[in-house]
C-alpha cells in the first residue's frame, strides 16, 4: 500500500480500515457496530500511523500483542472474542462509547511515548537528504 499511497495520514486511514474489517467478526460488534467499529478503526489507524512514522513494525506489533494479552489475562467478558477463558477480572457490562474514549486516550499516550523514536527517524531522514 505504501508504494501507491504516499501520504502517511491517508495510508493510516486505509490500513486502519483494513485492520478494523479483520475484527468485524468479533462478538464485541454485537454491542454497537458503530462505536466498536470506530474503536477498531482508531486502533488500526494509530498503530499504522506509528508504524509509518517509526518505519518499524516491531513497536506496533508489540503494542497490539500486549493489548490483546492484557485484555485476555485481566479484563475479559463472556461476550468478547476471548470468551470464557480464565482471567483475573470479569467485566460484567462494558460501554462501547467509554471503550472508544479509552482507546483514543491510550493510543494518544502511546503516540506521545513513541515520539522519541519518531524524532530520531525524522532526523535520520533529514541527514540522508543533506548527504
């Protein structure tokens, strides 16, 4: 995709939509197609944008894996993709709107934490243009 689409924001939107489509079969979609779908789009967009800016998939693959492991080990619900696997806490009722807001906050903080690596990559790119 990056060979055809050169704008990072547009590329992140396209890949974010593709990421969300891969998650639309998850049982969480029964709660609210729009809010849960937006939650997946936000996650896909944020992780893709960070991968583009850092020129690395490792950080975003690790973040996605850590997010899934955290949810599976600590915060499952019976109607989630993780089902009834044993976890530390069972969430009785989830609110899709609150989950979406939490995702926006979480991925914003994650982007801020990744800015150091992003600045290093941008500086390296600038040095290559000068040389």
